[in-house]
């Protein structure tokens, strides 16, 4: 069953068509990759799915429902989590503060409870703090929880962002260039975390320039080029596709 369905989505900026009738499916429980050269439209597609941009045409369905006109906040409430190429964090705040802020939608109490039933707020905050600690531990960040994000290495700041996304336990995670700035050991850790998230029931759609990483973790791969879907299929098939070779290497693929 497709958790995410994108059908014939187009988006233009002025006279430039960034997406041209793009369609893709993300099956529930799968890890799906989206690759392509710079300027292919990958981040634009992520922005359309997450609600930061509205499509000019086409539809976006999540869990069977049309969400193409919903705000980013409402899509997040449905269970769509998102990371960004540039860190989507408050750099002057601590790692724990960022993760706790991401969890605010999950608070098991209401505004009036803060004044009228403070014990509910205290109990709820303890539950959120446990979820925060769980997410930080998963990325090896417990020792950094009180450090400001700007004081971390870029790789650890990237993990802090991913911890904030995973703490909410989204049904679908959109990861935009999650391996940027990571060394081989850190990429290996990310691979392990994504595997565990998948076993826990999270569906993942990711964009990455690290083709080896994508081919190693994904069940299915889509390839965008100049705003159009160039190829799709299992990693082994996509990797050998002549048009994909040409798009990445800039020269026609030779047979044989």
C-alpha cells in the first residue's frame, strides 16, 4: 500500500519549470531514494510534499487522503517529518531545547492544564523528556544535550536535527541530504539508525548525492533530471540504467 502518492505534480518559478508532471509512490514501511543532478528538482519536490510550496498542478496524497492544499503544520500533525539541506534548527539554543520544541505537538496536556492541572503538565513534560533522551541516545548525543547547536561540529548538528525529527515518531520521514558533512563512521551510524527506524514502522523518503549510500539503504529509487522523472526501479536496475549513467556522468552510456 502506498503511504505517499504524488501524481503529475508540476511547479514553476517564473518561466522555469522546476517540476514537470512528476509522479512517485512510497510504499508504507519502505525506504525510497530520490536522486538526480543539481537543479533536478529534488528539494522542490520535498517542499511540495511537506507543504512549504504548493504545486501548480497535480496531487499529493498521504495515507489515502489529498493533502496538497494543507499547511506544513497540518501535514506535520498527520505524521510527516522533515529535515533540510541547511540545518532546520535554532542554532543558539541547546540540542535538548531543539528536540523538546519539536515535540511540542505531542504534549499530552492543554493550555488550561498548565494553570488548572499542573500535575498533568509535570507528568507530560517528564514523558516528553524521556522521548527526547531516547532520540538523543539513538544518535549518540546525550553528552551534548546542553550544548548549543552552533558549538557542535556540522555532523553532530546534523544528527541533532535528525534526532528532533525522529523524536516525534513520524509516520513518514523526508530526509534532505542527511549524509552531508558526515564521515564514513557517521554515515554507517546513520545507516544503522535508519534501519532501526524502519523496523519500528517509519517510512522514509530521502534525497542524497551519495549514490552508494542511497543504493545501499533503499528498496526503490527514483531519478529526477531537469524536473522530469528520468527512471525508477530497484537500486541495481536504476544504477545500470543508461539514461541515469548519462545524467550523472554527462556522457552517453555505452552498451556492452
